[in-house]
C-alpha cells in the first residue's frame, strides 16, 4: 500500500496554468504506475494522464493532450501534473492514483489520494 496526498489545486482564470503534485509515502513508489483522474460534479471519474513506473511512457486523455504534462520524481516520491491553457471544462476534483498496471482504467488502481479541487473561471 501507498498513501497519496495531492496538492496544488485552486482557482485560476481560463488560459492560466496550475501544477498539481501528488506525494507518495513508502519506499515502493518507483514500482507503481501513477495516474491522474478527475471528477466534475454530476459526472463519472475520468482518466486524465498516466505515467509508467519507470517513468518512460506516458499517455493522455484526448482532452489533455498538448496542454497537460505528467511527470514523476522518484527521489521525491512525487508525481506532477502540469496543466496549461486551462479551460472552464477542466473544473473538477483531481485525484492521483497508484497501481501495478499501466492502464487508463480507474478500477485497476488500488491506491487513491483525497483529491484536490481545480476551478477554472471563464
């Protein structure tokens, strides 16, 4: 098991940027695939980005491609989500997750953070 704590959310105007961080506890961080998901009010949780445990491969939702970048720092046990050109439709609670598989499916992740709110005003 790994404990995850997100930070970095907030209120930003459309076109602005935010960087989310997810700090992981434990010495097994490097063995986990890390993903970012989001959930807007009244909607299901959706995939945003994923990075392989070795850090070499990444994948993004179509809505995030070209605007968001996922990265990880194993020395700091932290995964990041750099979000640029934010839009009002990016408003959601953003969650990081850790799991054994390189997948975009939320059900395959066994460890979740508490979430951080991102609000983009128009």
